[in-house]
C-alpha cells in the first residue's frame, strides 16, 4: 500500500526525475505544453513516464490531483 504524501517532489521521484525544488522549477521552466496538448502526449516523457501518467489519470487515483497540478504548471 502506498502511504507516501503525493506532491510535486514525490511525483518527480516517481517519474525518475530529480525532485528537489530547484530541479522541479527548472523542469517546469524548460518544458511547456501546447494549449491543446495533453500531458500524456508531451514529447519530453519517456515511455515509462507516459505510461505511469496515463494509468494514474485513468484510475483517477492518488496521483491524479498532483498530475493535474503539474499539467497546469506546464501551461503557465
């Protein structure tokens, strides 16, 4: 059972990305989604990352809310 707190730091760790605040800020600054692009279609994800995001959103599970937050941040 997954009991970790789901936030941007833990999401980035789950995706295999550096997860300190500086690295997260840099990622968001350098990776943007087009207005009609779905987060699951972004070219900057590898196959495993895309699969995790797709499955998490489809399940509407614990990760969905923070993935939605990341989606919003990648559009600002």
